[in-house]
């Protein structure tokens, strides 16, 4: 796997995104992440997963350039559903997944982090869903997961402004479990991961089965509707202008079409 790797350390699986400079989530990376989960499925001794990014960022977003190659609404909606299915698999995984976040966790990167069970961030990390700045909307269940962590009013603000928050604020809001200095991130992550992994395997799996029942019954409906809206919005003129402006590093000129 070119852009992902994993290694085993005791009862931990350390999974690293290696796609510099932004660790952008391409369809290939998502496919490889699914394959890694398949491999971990076969090792009953792994009791906790740590997910991190190499380089400057955890993940600064989805691979927007790749997405522009799609042709129609059904292609965009299909892409959203594939990402949603993988992130749902992570959220319902039989062992805990800890996202260890530094630099930035934006767009698809934050959607991936929110699918993990625990998030540890650096204090100055940037977390947000900036899709509205490009004339599009989240597609990997970000619109449904974010309100669960930060509440509806803050979710409206974050989504409609597209502005990120700091790791410190993320911890205050409940989006992150802990915010630490950058030089403490690895130690804090591994300490917590090893605490999880020290517990009985069957009891860990029981907890992982029980907690998802706390989700509302409307979550699945909301995720499906997000895929529909992602498909509609991604192909419109404003989305084309927003993405082009993003790639050209300029302010978009939206015409509301």
C-alpha cells in the first residue's frame, strides 16, 4: 500500500496515513484503509487501533482534484456512500479506534476522525468542515456526526462558516477527548490506547457493541439524505466555481446556481 501502512505493537495496531503533503483522502486511500481493517480482523490479539497521519497533518481533507473527474450526480452520490459505508464500519468496529490528530483535520479528514471512537488532538490543530467554502457540502456523514459532538447551534456555525476551530476548543466542546501540546501527542495517545488494550478482549467487544445503541434512529436516514444532497450540490455551477477557486487559491464567485 503506497499511502497507508500499519504495524503491530503489542496489542495495538498503529495505522499511518502517508500521502504528503496534505494526507488527502483519495478513493485509493479509503480502499486501502478498508483492506487494513480486513487484515486486522484476522488478528484477535489486536485490541485497539491508533490512526494517525505522517508529516504536517492528520488529514487536510478529501482529494478534491480526484472528485472533479466524476461525471454526474449519481457518481458523486455513489462516492459519498462508499465513504459513508467505510466510516460507518469504523464507528461500529469491534475494537476501539483512536484518532491521533496534529496539524489539521479538515473536511473528509475530520469526517474520518469523527468516525473514530476517541480523538486526541494537539492544542493548535485545526478541525473543521470547510466544504461550504467550495460551494459543496460534507459527503462522508460529517453533517450528521458533528452535531452529536458539538451540539446543533455550534454545528450550524461551523458548517455554514466553514471556519475551523482549534484543538483546545474541540476538547472543550466534546469533539476531542483531550488536547495536548504537540510533543505530548504520541505519549498521550499510546498511554490511553494501552489502557484500552489492557482490558479483556470479550469485554472490549461487548462495550463496542453496546455504545452504538445510544445513536438516534434517525442517524441512518440523515446519512442517506446527505449522500443525496452531496450528489445534487457537487455537480452544480457554484461547486465547479468553488473547487476551481480552491485549486487556484482565490476567493470563489458564487452565483447561487
